[in-house]
C-alpha cells in the first residue's frame, strides 16, 4: 500500500494525534468490563492481532474498533474522505483484512472473539448487556 505524501501540515499534525492504543473507547469498554466484574489484560501482544482486551485463561478477546478506521458497515461514522479516496478505500480494506486474519487465528486457537464498535459506546447499557452475554456464556458474537 503506497502512502500519500503529506501535503497539508495541519492534516499531518491532526493524523499524528490519533492514538493506536489506550484510546478513549478502549478505556470506556474497560470500565464496563470492570463494572461487570470481568477480568482482562489490555493490548495483549502475545495473541494474534494484539486484542485490545483479552483473558487468556477464559480464552476470549475483544477488539475495540473505531468506526472510521475499520469502516464499520452501515455506520454513519464510516465515511470515506473526499481527498485521496483511492488511498482511503485501500487503507480500510487492508485494516479489515488484517482484522479478519487475526480473528481466524484466534478462533483456531480456541478463543471467543468480539468486536466493540465505537458507535456502540453511545448506548453503554446495551453494550454492557451484550458483553456480559458474550463473556459469561459460551456465546460467540462477531459484528
């Protein structure tokens, strides 16, 4: 994947501020899990895809996805920038393929895998219910 040359210093500064781990969304999901009494580790690098939250003993992993960066289908936040559209479409495709590869590897290893989308944090009660159902039972739910 070729990267465009930064042509706007303001845009470059803005993009440099985007966090890759310990994001606000990850912290909010961690708070929900703590409230449910569910134990986890953050950014588990020893697992495929370095899940944002995981419990190796109970064999589950959660990826907290930004709707824009991982192009959440059907979400109003999953826009494609008008500038350099070809680059962005390719970038979103690469992100989604990488996510799918990590999920397959985790499932092969016997893990339950869930995605929490950034837009789900608008309804924390519903998200808490979904997470408790996924993590407390043998339910699998990948959105």
